[in-house]
């Protein structure tokens, strides 16, 4: 059940005309009162032809008129409006039940607390099976104004209890980080103009798509302007940027003027201060040896940046949580950048993943954005690269994005962030499809040159020795022959299959993997692509990015290493 408190208005009679009228699309059927304040005592205009809306409006406005006649400054923002809607799958609620629900809502909001004979005047009108509208005038009988601060939170909590009491669909408790839902007027306007999205939804997508391309708020606004988005910056006397609003071309008000939306009204994490914190953080100092051993392409750099994430779900430190939240925010940017730069036949699922993950990028935990520099830099590098990835590189990156999104979902769930966890799980579904599609061509090529039976038996012994707890699942996985090919290739390049398997299993736990052999394929291909890195360089790299893990690594964590090439010939394979 959703109760959406609207901004206060000044025209009681006008709102009544809408509630009792036919609706914008003739959708209002049998409008009538289901309940109201205790002393209403007048006929229902929906059921009595002699009752008028004007009479009802005057009745509701009476305390407002009395207050205005006694005080010099008149009250004009006195119309409180709250539609209350059941879910489509909920059972039919009777007028009596809707009346009870309305009384609970006005009590929770502070409009009419139970037992308060001097509370505000209000009514509940029903003109459809699945919802009612509550209208109140926010001047009490004693002339005071009601205390409505945080009424939305209290009403939301009451809706969760109503769902439980009436056996309705149970929604998750809000946390004040959700974006504003499109108003009916916005939806109807988009339909009228032939737009698939409302203006705020459209602008949010454009801003999120622009973030990986910018290193400052000024750059972001310039990028948006270049993308034909109307930008209205707000500057101080010194010229410093203080705020911004953006507009969609063709989105005009009734006077033909362009409509602009402030960033914070588009999404809570798109305010100027939050964008500055994300875009203008100072990079942590990096060891020179780590820079020298950095992967050569942005795609490999992104996968390596994701490799630093740790599967922490039980951290209690505020600092660790702040770092984790920062990395989840940057992860969304990396998914978006990958969706933009990936080959066209892979973009749809990646874009869907990016859109779904947007809700997971923000929570009540304040992000320590400096900790996410590695992921954010990787996103920018991909956004600016002119060279796309090859098949195995894209497969490794999408697999790493998938695992990172799984970690994000687990962390949000552990922290009680229900909406964010759901959003991350939705993104996981899209990323799983993207990873499967990216890996398919590589699997076909590897399948065509699977090693001989003797080689597979020897490699199977490596699997049993390296990951004994997962060996049987791996060896019975349909992807095992392909994994054997990858291990044989890696050994031919000087790597040790046993060591690669241990490292890959440590990087991504296999217990929850649907197809553990496929998981190992992408991990091992990425690890064995280059010669074994210098151990000192690897340690320096981990020290320079340690703050960017999903929960910082513990002091006992060892640097991730790759087996050094051996000077001895490869094992003889029969």
C-alpha cells in the first residue's frame, strides 16, 4: 500500500472538483465519501444531488477562514492531499475497510490524532476500486497548525502495518533515499508528447551516463550541454558553482517556458555537493612500482580494480562501511561506462543492469568517495577509450562486474538496506545474462580444441588438490572440458594450474556459483593473460588501493600472486 502525500495547495474546491469529477481519462467511477472527521455532518455530494462541492469545501475551510480573520497573515497553503493506493494484486477492500485505513493514515500523519477533538477537518473520497484520496485542511479547530514534520515517514510506517493487518502485499520500509515517483501529470504529459520516459527519468539517465566522462562538476555540466541537455547553473558572486538545474528540450509549462529540474529533485545522489564529492576526490598516492606494472588497457585495468574488492558482509566499522558504500557507488559508474563502450550486441543487458543498479548506489551510509578512486578511474578510462575489448576481455570484465554486484547485494542485505539489495539483485540478473553472452564465443573456440583425455585427467588431479571442497562440482560441470583447455593454455605460458586454481577460487567463492567451471574460466583467463607480476609491485598496488575494497582487507590478507614461470619443461601429457 502506497500513501503519497502531495505538496500542499490552496484550493479546496478545486481539488474536490477533481476528486468528484470524471478524471482526466474518464477513469473516476462512482465518487463518494467513505469517511471523514467526526463532526462532518453533511450529505455526500457523490450520493446526494442536493449537496454541492462548494458547500463541502466551505465546511472543510471553516477553521482556515476563522484563523485568517483573527490573524494578519492569512494561511494559503492549507490543502493537504494524500492518495492511498493498494497493489494491483491485493484483494478488493470495502468502503468500511478503506474508511478504517483512512483514519489510521490521518492519525499517523498528525492530521487527526485519535482522541483529539480539536484536530483538522478531513474527508476520504473513493472513486476507484484500488485507491482513495484523503483531503484535509491544515488548520485545527483551535486555530493552530498541525505538526506534520516527518509525516511521510510515519505514514509509510503505518502503511507497512496496514499491509500486515489486512493481508495485503507487503512492501519494504522506506529509507528516504528513493527518488521521487513520477506524478500522474508527468506521466500523462509524457504520453501526450510520445515520450517513453517522463522528463525527470530521462534526465536522470542522461546525467548518470555523463558521470563517467567527467572529473569535475563543471566538466559534467559541459558534457550535458554538449549532449543537447539544457543546463541552468547557479553561481555565486565569485563565479563559483553553487547549484544546477537541467531541462529536457521541449518540456514546457503552460506559459511556454522551459521547465528545469534541480539535480536533487531528479535523484537524491545527484545534488551538486554529492556530485562534487564523487567527481573531485583526490587520488590516493600510488607506489611507482605499482604504476609500472599496471595493465595496459582500460578493460584490464577495470577488471584488476574489481579484483581488489573483498566479500565483506559483516563489517561493523563505520569507516569500512563508508568505503564499501563509495565502491558500490563507483561500481554503478563502471557498469554504465562498460554499457556505453561494449560492442553493440552486448549493450542492452548492460544498460538494464546499470539502470537497475542506480538504486543500489545510494543508502543512508555516507560514502568515503576517495576510497573508490580505482574503480572510478577505471570507469573514466573505459568511457574515454576508443578501442573495444576482445571477447575474452569482455567476458572477464562482465564476470567481475557480476561478482561485484553480488557482493553489493549481500552487503546491502546484511545492513538491512532492503530496497538497495533488491536493486542489486535485479542488476545481477542482467549482468548474469551479459556475462553468459560475452563468454559464449570464447567457450565455443575453447571447446573446439579441448585437450586429450590424459591431459584432462592430470588437470583433474590439480583441481582436486587446489580446491578439494569444490572439485566434484567443477569436474561434473559441463564446462569442465573447456576449463581444462584454459588450464592447459596457461601452463603452456609458464603458469602453474594448481596455483591458478587456488587463486581463482580465493578471488570468487564457488559455493553459490551456478557453474563453477565457467567462473574459473574467466578468472584464470584474466590472471594468466600476462606473465606473473612482480610480487613487490603487486604488494605495492594492493597497499595503494586497499582502501577501495568492499571492507578493507585485514592485516592478515596476503597479496594476490600468480605462479612464476618455471624453467622446467611442462609436464608430459599423453
